[in-house]
């Protein structure tokens, strides 16, 4: 999947496009990797992973998630993100030349 900053769709100010994209990478929601001839290669590993809600709360399109009882939703998103990151790491290790 490719993610790009889209100020109108993400409901953010245009000058926040790059910081939001960087946050998405730092949270591992959108890891930077490439696949070439079925070989997975990471282009960037975050030094310190940021919780997913840090990226989500910047975008007004998700403000409805910040109602009471939203902790469970964020935990589910975090769990899915962590599972996906682990799976991609395993693929990178398995396909390493």
C-alpha cells in the first residue's frame, strides 16, 4: 500500500502533510519497505516506535474515535499494526539473500 499526504482527505492543514506522513512511518502504520523479486527490504526502521494514537489524533478525520471508551479501538489498531510489523520483519528475514 502506498500512503501519501492528502490534506483535504486527512482533514489536516497543508503544512502538516509531511509531519503526518512521518508520524505514520514512526508508528509503523505505514512502514517504509520495498519488495523486489519477492525479496522484502526495509528502507527505514524507527529508532523509537510511537503509539498509533499519536498519528491518528493529528488527523481530524478520526476525531470521532476519541470519544469515551475509545481505548479499546486504539488497542486493536495498535495490535494490528504490531502484528503487521512483525509479519513484515519475518518476511524480510525469510527472503534475505
